[in-house]
C-alpha cells in the first residue's frame, strides 16, 4: 500500500511540477513580450492619450533589463527541473504580476489590471500546489 501511496504522491508531485513550470514559463514570456513591445512600439503599452518619448523608451529598456534575465533564469530552472528555483522564481514572477495589476489600476485601464491579476492568480496557485506536493513527498 505504501508503494501505491508513494507512486500517487510522485504523480501528483510530477503534475504539480509540470503545471508550475508551464505557468511560470508563460508568465515570464508574457512579461518579456510586453517589455520588447515597449521597445519596438511604445504605443502598444502606453495609455491611449500618451505620446511616446525618449523617456518611455528608456523606461522600456529598464523593463527589458529586468524581465529578460528573469525569463532566462526561470527557463533554465524549468529545463533543469529545479523545484526550489521554480518555487522561488515562480513566486517572484507572481508578485511582479500583482504589482503590474496595480499599475494597470493606477492607469485606470481594466485590461492592464485583469490580465496580470489572472496570471498572478494562476502563478501563485501553481506555486502553492508545487510547494504542497514537495512538502507532502518529504513527510
């Protein structure tokens, strides 16, 4: 019976790892996409009434300087199947999305709030499930 329990624990742990990896990958790639979009055409990410300036381009450079390394390191962690790194980076990416939702609220743009909020919810849920499966397999 314990072999069956450990097999189902392994299966749920594997599933939790796959889900957390997939959501983390989507999360960081979406963030990189927005940073790159800000570099290519700032009008895509600026509020409708704003005109792109050199300052908005520099801001997009700062966003890219943060999101691209996060994405690369997260994707390496996923490739290496590092649970601890995915837990840490997934949690970080989830909180970044929560803050992005706050920025959308400050801009009074519902779409820029709901998207990050949904991604954050899925990300943080996936991290919690992975954390629970890791704890359950240790005990």
